């Protein structure tokens, strides 16, 4: 307490020798605090529909792009949001929540899948071991009677009955293509792969076999082309069934951005839709083209090429991933960061693990914990449950 002396108030003297470091944080300490408030999860996923899955102490929830944990980490498992809803697991049963965290479909199922084209596959009981479909109100629109069922794609879903044959149903549950095939894939670009007597072909949505079942194997159409296998080698056909890339490769992958990866004698390159090998099969590994560039491995190091085969980013990284939102993940000396399309390092290789940018943010792992950064490298600050 201040003491009166001669009409004046004697005030306590300030300690002029106070060490400022005891009263204020250094920049490093402030940075460390910011990181600790941003990197807190055991695992996170990329953002999707404005929400990202997060995991803490074996429980799962969601954060939004402001860093607010809008759905607390209380679920045993969750799936990414799709069409506005996310599957969640509580007390060993599955249901669905909306982006506010409201349970819109009760956790009563033994197995569920994400919504696709307005419907979701569900299994009420493992004892019944059959799939049906529900809408976003939780109403069963197609009864549980199929041993195997696929997601809806282009208005139809593949289903398998007890005797093991595949066919297709529409969204009312009506069988539009009879269950007569040994196997089938989803519809893509109006056609679906089907298998009969160990041979593959393609049908349209009326069930008409537009490309006969004569191939040893086949994959779905993408960009107007489908991989097919004949006499042990792979090539491509177009939708009329014409073999536009000869079946001469050990394996091929689907077209993306006009080019497809082809493999021959343990080397990898790219062909265009005329069958021209625009990038020779000389690389140890390649990824498909994304945003005009593809990552390639040569002599144990990774870089990037353009669609002419020109090496735009030299092969110097321990690993490199696809470009997403103009940035690509790279790894050097066991640490990961990001480069831009000129090869400039925009986020230094200092993280233990990272994931691709999605909706402007990327998951990163530092000191055993996960959080998010933006494209300047700034951390997304995590705040409490809404």
C-alpha cells in the first residue's frame, strides 16, 4: 500500500532491472506458441466441401477453413463430407451429420458409404449381410437385398445378387440391366465394363453390348478412351471399339489431360490419343499429368516434365507428387515442402509429412503433430469447439 509522507504519496518504485524476457515473449517464443496453437492433431485430412477431418486421441471430428472445430472429436470414425453430409461412427454404429454437426440420420447402421448422386449404400446389420440405399432424409428408397452393391454413377448402380451375377438398377430400385454378368464396373461416359466367360466388353445404359466381350481385361472409359488387354498386352480403344493405341504395352493407365502413361520393359512414358509415344518409355516411374505437368523418376531422383517431354524441374528430389492448385509436394533429405511450376521452392522442405493443397490449405506434420498451412506457409490457427 502507498504511504503518505509530508502530504505526498510515496509510490512503489519500478524495478528498473526487470529482465524483459521475463515479461515479454521473444519472436521465437511467439512463433512457437502460434505453432503449438496450430499443430495439435494426431492426423488430419485435406479439405473437402469446406471441411476437414481431424483426429485427436483416437477420436474424430471436423474443422472448417477458419480453423474452428465445428464438429468435436468425439466419433470413433468419420468419412469426408460428400454432398453436404458425412458418415460418422458412434458406439460402433454409423449414421450421418451435416456441417453444423447435427445428426440428420441416426447412428444405427453396421456399415455405410458416402452419398453419391443423392443416395448412399448402407448395411443395417452384418448378420443380414445385404445392402440397400437411403436418401438424405434417412428413408430407405431401395430395400436391403443385394449381396454386393456399388455407388450410383450416371444414374445407375451395379448390384450383385446371391448367385453372384452382376447387373444394374436405377434410383427407384428397378433392375434396368439384368444380373447376368460375371462382373461389371461403374458407368463412365455412358458405358460400363462387363465381364462374361472371362472376357470383357462394354454395354450402354440400355444393356446393349456396344463393344463385344472379347478382351482379356478392360478398364473404364476416360476422355473417350478405355484401356484393354489382348494376348497379354495392353492398349486403348475408343467408343466405337477401334483399337487406336495398339495392344503392345505391359500395362497402361487411363488418359488424363490428353496423355496416358504406358509401361514397357519396366520403363514408363506417355502416349497421345493417336498412339504416338510423345514421351519415350525411359523413366523408372511417372505420375499422370496434372495441371500440365507430370512427375518423373530418373536415376533414383524425381522432377517434372511438360507434355512435350521437356524437363521443366530437374530430377533432384527424393520424391515428387502431382501438382494441385499450382503447388506440388516434394521430398528432400527426408523432409517435405512445396514447389511451384517454375521449380521455385515456395514452402521449404522442413515438414515430416504433408498432403496436397485443397481449397487453399494443405495438411502438414511437424514434431509429430498435424495442422494446416496456406500458400504463404502461414499456419491456420485452430480454435475451440463452436
